[in-house]
C-alpha cells in the first residue's frame, strides 16, 4: 500500500490517535492545540539541527577567509621574492652593460693615446670630428691636454680651446700628473665646462719617449649615456638605475625618465652593499629621497671599482597583487553573504524535512502495527517495569508471521512471551539495553552482535524500534550472512595473496591503533623494515616463479624468527615489516633483528635451484624516532637504506644525521638535474702559456654552476655528485656544445684562435659513445677539430677497456688533440702512453708545488719532462702560482705553464676581447 495514497497529508493528523477524526479542525479546537504542541516539542527536540547548520556555516566561512588570506600572503611573498630575484638579474645585466661601455670608452682612450705617442703629438681630434669618428650627436667628446694642463686639441673645436685652455686644476689632470704609471681615471659626476651638461670624465696619462708625464687624453661622457638602456616596460615609470662606486659615492642615477644631474642626488646616504652582488628590499626613505619603496639589486662591475644598481618600484610591482587582493575580498564578501543565505534556507528546509520524516516514520510505525504482511520480522513490545518504574523487561503484545518465526514460534505462541527468555544470558543485556534506549529517546536503530552462550558462530541482527505511545514497534532482520560476507571481504582486502601475511592496507589501519595503545600505556613500539638482499638476482636468473617461492619461504622464516605476538606484514615486492609491541628498550628490537638475520643465513632450496638471499633491516622506535605511523615507517625505511649502504646483511637503527645527509644529497641531485635541464652552467677559460714565447698556446674550459640562489659554484661542489649519479654524461655533453658554440662565435668574430681543451670523465667513456658525441658537436657548430683538445685522467687511460682504447684512437683520427690530465696521481705506464699516442702531458699541481722546495722535486719533474719529450709529447705544468716555480720550469725545459700566477679562469667576454693574447705574456 502506498503511504502517500493512504495518508494524504501526514502533517495534518496526529498519528496513533484514533479519536482525532471526531474533533473540529478549528485553530481553537483541541486537535489544533495538540498539533501546535507537537510542533513545539519537535523544535525543542531538533534545535541542534539548526545549531549545527549555524556552527558549520561559521566554521566554513572562517576557514575560507583564513585560507584566502593565507594564499594571498603566500602570493605576496612569492611576488616579492620574484621581484628581488628580478632586481638581481637586472643588476647583473646592467653591470655587464656598464663593463662593455667602459671597456669601449677605454679602448677609444687607448687608441688616441697610442696614436698621440707614436706620432709624436701629431693627432688632431678636430679631424676625428670631421671624419665622423665622433658624430655631432654623440654623447661623448675627446680632448688632449699637454703637460702644463693646456688643451691642445679637442672634438669640441677651436672655440672651446680658446675659452677654457687651462685644466690644470681638474682632478683628472692632477691624478695623472702625480701618478707614476698609466691607469684609467673615472671622475665623479660634474658639469662640463664646454657644454654645461652633466658629465663623467675618463682619462689616461700621456708619456713622452722617456716615459715622463706628457699630458692627458680625456673623454667626457654625458650622464644620460650610462642609463640610456632604461626599459620602462621592465623597470616601470618609477624604476631606478644607478652607478655607485665602492667608495660609496654616486656616479650616475636615473629614476623613471629623469637622469639626475650632479646637484640632485636621489640617494642621500650610500647603501651598504656587503657582497659583490645581491638584492634587497629598501622601504620608504631608508634609501631613496623620493620615499618610494623599491626592490634593489646590485652587482660589482668586473674590473672596476663601481657597482651597478637597479630598482623595481614596490607599488608598481605589487599593483597586480593589490588589484587581485581587492577583487578577491569583494568576491569573498559576496560569497559569504550567499553562504549565509544558503545556510539559513538550508536550515529551514532541513527542519521541514526532519518534520516530514518524523511524521512519515510515525505513519510507517502505525501501518506496521496494523499489517501482518511485510518482508521483515515485526512485533510490538510493551515495557515491563518494577516497583520503582524502571524498565526491567519487555513483553510481546503483537507480531506478524515473520516476527514470531524469527524466534522459532508461531504468532499465537509468541504473544505474551518476555523477551529476556528469547536470548542467551550474554545477549539479554544488549537487546534490553537497545529497547530501553528506544523507550527513552523515542527510537533506536542499529546492528546487534549476538554471541550466544555456547554457539561458536556470532549472529548479527538489524533492529529498529520506534516508540508509539507507551509501546515499541519493533522490526528486525537477520543480517548474519551479509555481515559475514563483508567481514570476509575485509579479510581479503587486508591479506597478501601470495604469502598470507597482512598487507600494507592492514598495517595502515593497525599501526595508528598500536601507537595509541603504546602511548596510553607509556610503552615503546618498534618497526623493523626488512628488504631482501639478492632477491632481484633470483628473479633475473631463476624466473618470477622462483621469486614468488622465495617470498613465501621468507614469510615463513620471518614468522618463525619473531615472537608469537609480533606482527609480520608484507608491504609489497621484497619489502616486509615487523611490528614489535611492548618494547622495553632498543636491545629488544635488536634481538629480534639478529634472529631474523640468522634465519636467512641458510640458503633457499627452490624448485628451480638454490638461492642465497639475505636481509637488510632498518629499525625505528616509537616515540624516540617518530610519534605517528607514517613517519615511523619512513624512518625505518631510511634506516634500512643505511643498512644497505653499510654492506647489507645487517641492521641499523634510525639516525637523524644520516636522514638529513640523505635528504640533502637527494635535494642537491634534484637541483643538479634541474640545472642541467635548464642550462644553468657557464664556461670560464684559463689560458696555457708557452714558456718559450710567452704567448697563450691553448685554453682549458672550466664549468661553473650559476645557481639561482647560491650564486656561482665551483666544480668541486657538484662534479663528484655528477660522477656518482651519472649526470656527468649529460653535463659533459652540455659543456662540449657550449664550448663548440663559443669557439664558433669567436671564429666568426675574427678572433685569432687557440685550441680549447675539454675535460672528459671515465663515466662518459663507459656510458656514452664519446667519439660520436665529439664528432656530432664539431659538425653541428662547424668547428675545426684542431681547435678542440680532450683532457682525460690517468684512471680513464689505464682502465684497459678495449672500447675506451677504440674511442681514443677514433678521436685522435678525427684530429682532436689528446691530453693526459693530472699526470702523476695515478699509475700510468710508458707503454700505455706510447700505445694511445697522447699529445700533451699535464703534470699535476702537487709536483709543481714541490719545485724549489727540494732537489727530489726538481729531479722528478725533470724525469717527467725527459720521458714525455722522448715520446713526442709536450709537457704542461699545472698550478703555477709563484715566480720561482716559473723560473725552475723554464730551466727544466717545460713547454707550457698554467696557473693563477698567469691568469685566473676568465669569462668568455673577457677572453673574447683579446686579453688571452695580450695580458698573459711572461718574460722570455
């Protein structure tokens, strides 16, 4: 029967009241008063529903606002961090621009100086102007002043010479007159006497044939020239460019479109710049006179005592963030109002739904009392009370067929029976307790587990009892089969199919409970993380069936090795876990670990053969190492890794120091991998000098890591890690391509080239086709093989590997020059050197350091030179840092030298300008 058809409007009748139909429905009548009383009782009973809606809405809004402000703060911090990084990048770019600019100015000064000195004063700068060397619109002019401070010639013209002929009071003139040698002079900003424009003066000393002071060559450059590369798209309308000397004095400044003259300094106090480069946030008037906050980056200009400064205006950079923040807050306000309205409507609807549900349940109870048909057992029970009014039992007053059959009775036999006699003594309290709850609260619904007195199998029953007046309308259903099916599914889900042990899912639910129990009891708990040593070899050699057999036998050995109450779990693969409860001290866990190690000493006898499989065990202890399940398992895994790296077949307790070292190494490896993928490396070049001619004969390419946070890193901080992880193969190919690209660029620029040597590690030979990589790189960039040299260590050369020997012969046939690097640190043989036909022998710096300290050091070096020359090889001495070493090497007949005495490794821009051909000469 449909309840909707039987009860047209449940909310308009009083359920289980047969006299209600005879009363009038007027609001003043008794039924109307009873209806309003019922509704008031309902509201009082369900006020928690509205309260929960209010609390839930408040929690949701508070969490939402907190999350929004948290993310806004994170976004702001990220934008400020990015702005600082951008300021640093812009400063480095501006420093490189200033370096190129000043280099160009200095080259012009040197050209005029050389022309003047070689022509005996025959240079006329006015003719330079006429020939277009100094265009009319150029921001710079040149002048020559004699030894008395009188202007002789100038690109300004004869009119300027007549108006201001005497400059003997100018700082640049006095600086060169009093100095004993030539140097580049850079003045503070001043006003030009000829043009009246703000300028900076650059000058060099003129010398006569005897080297005496003969005057000054001067270059005046307008201040705006140094900030002409100001990009408003990048720096914004309130950005800042500046040049400040290491003495703290301002040379050039520009804010937005304004280039400040010498009289208007926007930086009243020189900033503290503790490092050669970096970035920092300056707030308000802490640095800038205009009171605007800026993200400032600075970089020391290489070769000059000045710093390049760039500034990003805080308000301009953060404007998108401010707009987004305001928009999000407005949106959040609107959403909050919407949520409040929704919560109010939802609370009202929930109360209405609860009311209709209550009416419907009462109607269903009434109809269940009235019907005999139904799919569930149904009966009506009346409370039996003692003299004090307390319920002590229930008596069946009515039932349907299924309700009586549930207990093995017919309906007429069932009516009048006390419910306490229907259940075993152990179950009476459970059932009567549930029915008391229904009598007190109006309803009870739940599952009851009935064990019986002697029945070994549990029985599960779903019981629902609704109070109707003083009686209870009870429905019940036997759900034992369904419950056992669910329990079986849970067992299957928590059990490893192969070994029958509990699985990862089981330990994830068990371990938190075990930790809570140990914490409450003030006891310790240990986790043993076990990995099988040699299991992969069994799989690879004997097959996966043999591997499964090993795992099953390993599970049996683990069960036998641990204590009866310890838990053995298979996580997956060849990883197992043992949970040890009630641990008194660490030695208890160590004792179990030793028993496990002993259990695996005997080899496994398998169907496919005999296999030796051991164990490596990591141990972590609660609460010493961790207080939650996830971290405890993780720390045991880390300890197992320590056992693996300690030689396997052993156990180790968790060590935080090892964990930190492992985490730092993994982080460094990830950083290095990212750096290779995004090309964060630059190449510097250190020249090798021919001892006989004093000129550069070759250069060695040395890689540097331009780390975005830590700055420029030397090879010693990452090459060993690259070797260990195999990343040196990718890094080596990257370095080779960058070197070839640089050689190609220098060649196109018309530079007089010398060969460049590239270091190659043994892993590159073992794990890559190194000869093919060199061949393809040379072809890709169009580089002559004679311009590339290959440096390899003695260890690589002496490995005896036929593939390495073949690769070396192939590279030699390509035209590449082969060098033995760090000679003397390994065990090279003369036969090997002659067989592989090396061209150059680089003697390790350890032998260079001994020169002049003892006769043995000189004799040993002389022997190396004689041996190499006999084999037709040139000899290079590495690590030359003292003049006496250079003198000894020249006397011993060494061919080439390399070291900080002659030159540090240089960036490509320094090398490209010809410095490697001119500035590295040595006395011959």
